[in-house]
C-alpha cells in the first residue's frame, strides 16, 4: 500500500489569529506536489503546522500519516516518523558543527526508537556517507566543520537544507522556498539534487514531496503531478503542471477574481503582517 | 595541643539536589587535624605543624589580624558562613609521596576513580594532587627539572626555595586585599609553586588535580606561578568534590607573574559539590609584551565568587580571560574578570558565558580599568548569558573606570533564552527536546571548550550533559 500524508480540513492559528481555514491535501509517496500562492497566503504556515511548530496552533482538522494521528506527536517524533521540512529561513546554532548535528539527526531518524545517549551511527560509516552526499551537492568538505547555518550565505543555507534532506531520507518532504535567494546555477543544482534524492526508493517507494515556490526552475526538474493554489488560508484550485506554468507567468489576478471570498481573506491576512505566515 | 585523629569518614551520600558524577567518598585516615574554628592559636599551630620559618608564621598571624578586622563583603553573593564551624587544617600523611607506590591506598583509589593515573600515563608532565590540605603525591618529569623548572607544592617551596618564593609571595595579592585573601594567607596549605626559567617553553600542560574530602573541611590552597622572561607555561587545575550535607568553604589564592615576553595560560575547571562556598582570589601581573590568559570554568558550588584579574604593568602587556559559569538549583555563580591597564598600548579581552537553569543564578561582575597614562590601550568585554527556564536568573555588573582619553573600550552583553525557533529546528531533524537543548548549550560554550586540553574538553562536555539531564520538563 502506498504510504500517505493526509491533511483534512486543517485550521491553524498563530497567536490567536486564524491563518489556515480548512486545508485539504493528500500526498502519496512518489508524488510531487507544487504549492503556490501569493506571499502571506498561508503556505509556510501549512509547512510549520505539518512539522509541529509549537507556535502554530491547530484549531481544527486532522493530519494523518498512514492513518496515524500526527497531531499527537512533537516535531522530533514527526521527523522520526518520516516527515521533513526544508526551512525557508533555517536557524543558526552557533558552536554546533554541521557534522555533529547531522550525525545525531540521522541516527535518530533512522533508528526512531533510539534511547537518549545510545550509540550514534559509527563515525567512519557516517563520514563516508556525508562526504558522498556533500560531493553530490558540490559542497566543500570544510562545510561539515562549520557551525550549523552560522554565517552561511543564503545559498549555503539552502544547500545545507538539501544536504539534510539527502541524509535524513524522509518519506515526505516539504520544501519551503528552497529556491529563493539562489542564483541561476545554484537553482539548477538544487533542482537536480532534489529530483535525484526524491527518486531514490526506500522499500520500493519514492519520496512524496510538497514544493512551495514562486518560480518555475525548481519545477522544471521536479515536474509536479499536482499544483495547488493557496489563497486566504485555503487551497482554492488544484490542477496539473499547466496550472503552475500559468501562475508563474500570469500571476494570481485570475485566481483572485475567481475566488473573491478567499481574496478578501487574503487582504485581511496581509494587514496582519506582524505574524509570519 | 588540640589535635584529634580524623575518623574514617563514611560521609552521607544523600543527594542535595542533583546527581554529581563524583559523588563518592573514600574513607580517609588522617594523621592530624586542627581543632574546629579559627583563632591566633590555631594559626600558630598550623605553622608549627608545618615546621615553617618564623617569617611565614609572622605573616600568617598578621594576616589573621587583617582577616578579623575586615567586614564580610556586602556585595556579590549571600555568604552565610560560620567561621568557627570549619576545620582549617588537615594533614593526611606524615610525608609526601615521592612516587605513585608511596601514595596511600585509599587516596590512590580516589585518584583512580578520577582517572588520574591513566591521564598521567598519557601525557601528564607532572601531577600535583592535593588531597585535603597537603600535597601527597607529586611527580615531575626529569627533563623539566633539568631545564631548571620548579613544580612543587607551596609548602615545600617555603622550605626549599625560600628566597625565590619570598620575592613574590603575597606581593600580587597581599593579605589586606580582601577578607578571604587574608583568611587564606593565615591558614593556607598546599597549592602549587611553579617557576619557569627564562626562555623555557613547556609544550604540554602542567596539571593539578585536587578535591576536598573531609566533611566541614575548608581548603585554602595557595598557588604561585612565576614565568620568567620569554618563558611559556600552561597550567591546568581541575577539581571535583564529593557531596556533603554541611557547608564547606574553599578559599584559594592564586598569584601569577609573567615577565617580559613571557606567556602563561591558567586553566581551571571546577565542579564543586552544591554546598560549597567557593571564594577565590586570582590575579596575574603581566610585564612588557607578556601574555596572561585565564580560562575559568565554574560548575557546582553553592556560591562562587571569583574574578580572575590581569594587571598589565608594562607596555604591550596583554590579558585574556575566558570565563564560563553554569548554575542550577540553589546555586549562585558570581563570576567575572578584571582587566587593569597600567601602561601604554596594553590590550585585554574578556569573554564571559553563563548558563542558568532550574532556578540557578549567574552573575557577571567585571572590571575594566584604564589608569592615567595607559594611552593606546584596548579592552573588549563580551558577555553572553543563556537562560534555560523562567525560574533562572542572570545579571550583569560591568564596571568601567577610564582615566585616560586615548583608549578603546568595548562592552557587549547579551542575554538569551533558549529560542523556541532553535529548538524547533533541531527537533524537526529528529532530536528530542532534551537533546536539542543540550546541543544548543554545548554550542554556546564551544568557544571555551575548544581552548581546553582534549581530556578536559571531554570531561567538561560530560559534566554539562549531566547538568542538562532532566532539565527539560
């Protein structure tokens, strides 16, 4: 049976303000979904809610992984169950080396029942794998010794997120604007890497991915099976790759005109710009 | 004479808060213990038991008068000590151990638990281990002795190197400096005496390991390090203490002289039991183009008040102080540093990091002073505090006194709580909340850890992990 991440009628509030107002989205492993929409429509909120950010309060609806209630799990448990999010703005953790962080993370994700303090992946084995993945991403080996996202350029941060994706091999990945802040060559490399990583199979199944983006480059290499448009905290349209093409060439005016209620909510959300959505 | 034999201690291992890795006690058979409390008679008796020359006896007695005349400090932490309820001197063996074989078995067992023999086999140059009040074991590699390096306990130095010792002893920290320096001067025992001759550079750290191991036992070691012109040394002291249920006092004095072009680094990792008052005076004088570095890590204790100082006495002298404090339930770390610029073109740097959790309190108290005439001097202070929960506290008390115009003084302070965003980021990669917090804390103190010799770095990380256990609810 194909593994499934199912989001149903999801309502999410941040600091008491409703952001998502009934999102429905089902992703099967092997599928590529594009999530588009104007800034502030709630795309990142969806990612954070699925990943389990404590500030994003789920006020209604469900998120299920193969029928299990994800909402009962904290972020760590979700990660170990196979959910991953590449952050739009990853946090820096000064003093913690990328390699140490990744070794710990990979150990936990691959061995979800590991007790705190139990052995990590053997150093030699881990180093070899890390080196290979870094070479794929054309990252200098020195990168592993740098502190997590500390003083990274925008491009380095995004590449570090893709490296984590490669090392953690999740079942489902949400990529939140992993292409933003990258130059043309870097976007191309990122796109190819993501395509390659997402097509690796685990027990015969490929990764299910949700790509949040404003651009076409990432989608060139990762052709979406489905394109969703979010407006005012709801998915208002779903189509194929042609919808994505339309949106990044034509913009959202047609969508706003077709969904006046959602457009009105979007305008209200825009005024609440104190809230990161 | 009021002496009694120390009974075999089977001290209670009742926990008074948190797990302490070194919560073990080895039965000790002491041979001499001064009676409890302090007065001129006890001070004289300590001197007599040590067979000291008259000048040291007079020094102790004068220091005792100064101690009595000085009020308790009315700043810093809350010191509720009964000076008459403390033992001031305990001599565990009648002679110093010359080799490992001569060291009494129960003391050896204690060291074995602390991993000392192994550490020594690996790379120690010389070990001075202070067990209770007297140095019982010391070894120094022959090549060091051949170079004219002296590494001994201070009691031995009084007898064997009286002229050298007297030239510097109590000149950097005189007894009237503060009440606890006076107390130490009156009752001091043990500590290290190090002399590095001109141009001699010691490549590996000299180490001392000591611990308090008798209930109600104060420990008053006295260390003096003289780094002659162009010489270099790194001295490391680490100490761990078993836990007791009554209050105990540790009050050390450490004096360092670094002459022209010399370098000295003094590294301390202290992990005191949670009932110990740790009131230490540490000061160095750095001369022309000399460098003095203090690396100071404070864990445990009930109250620590410690402000390692560098007085930059001649042009080009440099002082660097790296300090870290970790406070938890019932603990107050009042730690900091002092930089005093007494000459032109001197430069100093203080990096202070503190972590408070489970209701612990960490204070940074620092002084940056530029005296008249110290033109072109530079001082920078960075202090960062990390607070792990709402019950814990951090304060900063920076004092800046500048009597010269042409100087550069920078002070940066930050206080942060472990960020929800950082925790979420690490947890989203599969780390548990406790692992994530622990990783953030390790990263926070990384700048200090990487300055430590390898074994101490590993030890420090383990201690921090232990401190972090169960800290996240």
